[in-house]
C-alpha cells in the first residue's frame, strides 16, 4: 500500500448534515476500475453510499459509473463485477449486460496518426472563449485536430436505457449531469440539466467519445465528443447547485514515483481541476479530492481501454483510498454526517 497523504486535498466547513455532490472523472476502463475501488472504500470505511449523492457529475467513464449508481448499483457491486465476483444488489439483466460488454481494441499510436481534421473557425472561436474564461489553454483541446475515431460506442450502451423510464427520454430522476463537448463550437454541454435529456445511452456515448478513437455521437443534429476534451473532471459544474460538499474522484490526476508522459498529462489535468476547485470554493462549496497514489498508478496503463489490470487497480484503489480516509479526520467527519441507510433500489420511475 502506498503512502497516502499528498493525494487528498480539501477545504471544509462542518455542517450537521450536508448536501453532497459527487464528481466522477474520466479515464476509460482504467478509470472505471479506479472509481469502483475508491467508491467501495468510501462505503466500506465511512458508511457513505454514493447512490445517495444529491448531484452526480460524470465525465467520460465517470458518466457511465454515475449512471450505474443512479440505476441502483452500489459501489460494492461495481467493485465485485470488476474483479470477477458476484454482484448482490444489481439486477441480473444489468449484470449480464455489464459482463457481456465488448472488448475494444487497444489504444495504439496508429489510432492518432491518420489524416488530422482542421478545426473550423467556430471551433477556434469557442476554444478562445474557453481559454479566456479559464485563463489557461485546455490541454484536451488539442484533440480537436485528431482524425475521426473508428469505434462506435452508442449501440453497446443501449442496455442502460432499460434501467429507467421506458419512453422518448429515459433519464434518472435523481440528478445526473453528463458532460460532453459539442464539436461545432467546442462548447461544454451538460446533459441532464434543464431540457437536455436525450436518451441516456446517447448522452453517455457522447461523453465517452474519445476523439481519434471513438466516432463522435450525433444528438439532435449536433455531433458531440468526450467531455474530457475540456476537462477530465468538470467539477465546476457543481457550482450551479446548492451544495455543502463536493467529493471529486479523479482517476486522471495523482502523482507517481517518476517523471513520464503519463505524469505530465496528469499534472495538466490536475491544474484544470485546481481551477475548478477554486470556483467551487468561491461558491462556498467545500471540496474533497480523491486521486490515485503511486501504488495505484503503477497499475494504471496509458491504454485507457485495457482491462488487464482491473483487479489490481480496484484492490489498490480500495486500499489507497482507505489510507487517505484514515489520515483525514475532517473527511470522516463530513462524510459520516451524511451516512444513512443504504438504498435498496434508487432506480427512477419517472423522467427528470
């Protein structure tokens, strides 16, 4: 188990009972395994059931994890399925769909060496506005020049719609906000807010559509790509909500034992996350960031679609998050005040 402290940062008030927002960052299959282990540790060590978060914000793989939480799947089942154990609370149909998921080809340099796309003037204008607003150039914006991805994701996510209301716009009743980027003007779009509720499977596919690997997803005549093209976390989306605490689970940040290309990317993602944390703090929202330590990062491949190390990632994320919890009395105080009876089933019966 790695030495934990540097990975957990927080500011905190001490309310008697808090409204908690949960942010689930991107990271592909590797990130999903990290989410499973980290959330299982929060539930096991603190009694906090992530399904009860007041608002969930998901980006890329985090959006799918958020949708599964909103469908009633507990963190312990997410971890169990990732390591090949039996799920106790998830529906048999959902378990079958998750276990029968497709095996996508590995990420290679060849995915990105094809003829690049030229950004349109509207994309460049949108990028300029984004850079001015954040006062820094978003690293992920370089992906606007990548060639169109070849893998199609949306059909493989259609099963999730059946977990909610069957109708024109199936969507969880409890707030789930799914972040994607509109390719036309490189603007972040948050599905699940106001009237932006397309079929959930399409919103998830859009949020996960990594440029250069997955094809963009068309929704209502617009093409969308991965929300991570702007931010790996998009935690500042929570600034629009009346919350006391934001718990950010961030697979794409963290500090390893040595300098590498992966670490440079993680440092850039963390810089963006730091800006988002400051935005939350300005709104009076306390923050907790849980990110992988060196022991976890040793198992997290740059091939974000690889599931070869999922068991090791889940196990080490569970232990590493537990270590972060133990050295943070403030985290224990804030979360345990929100611990209540676990929900047997949080699946929606009506659309938001």
